[in-house]
């Protein structure tokens, strides 16, 4: 099995979604047999959900890591709820971190779980410095853990 995790910006623009999706599909297709692919994602809005959809579309299995028990109720906005629910329903496995509430500590634990269980990480990242727990922090964690990282930021991609 090949386990590929994701980190990335939540606020990619609508015009960026197909660009990011195409690049993720290309990387996943290069990873080998889709039947042997497990994509690990927190399925947050933006990059995480685009990755999760791409994993399913290429024939891989989706594994979801939720930062807290109340993540769906407290953090998933109405305009993301249908996609979130669909991805949850198609997940082969769901791991919920041991936190009642989503917050910095829960997000960092979820990021550590993703990085700690994958063989490779895809980062949808504009390479700008980030706050603690942001995309740049997760990239550093992966590199410090000797996990190969593919950074993608396609031409024309932007954050809102």
C-alpha cells in the first residue's frame, strides 16, 4: 500500500480548484496502482477536499482524520457541508482525534497523525510563511520526519 497525505491552503479560489485537482491527479497517477493507494486527509475545505476527491476519482481509498469530535458541527460551513458529508460517506476509515473541540492543539495533532501515517505528503502551498499549524508548519514537520514532500502551486493558482 502507498499512503499519501495532504496539507494545503483552505482558501484556494474557485478558479484554482481545477488547476490544483489536475496536478494532484497527475501525482497520484504517478504513484502506482490505484488499488494500492490510500489518501489521508482531514477533508477541510479547499486543498484537503480537492485531494480527497482526486484520490477517490483515481480509484484509491480515502482515510479521514478529524481534529475533534465536534469538527463537523463547529467548523464545517454550510457551503462545504455537502462535499464534506459525501467524502465522509465514501471514506474507508475515519480517525477522530481525542479532542472535544477543534482548536490549535487538535489541528496540530491531526496534522501529526496525517504526517505520521503517510509515506509521502502532497502540499498545496504557495510557499509563503504560515502560522503555527498552517501548511508551512506541516511541510516542515514532514521534512523533519524524512517524509518526501511534493509541493504544488500550479500557474494561475491563488488564495482568496
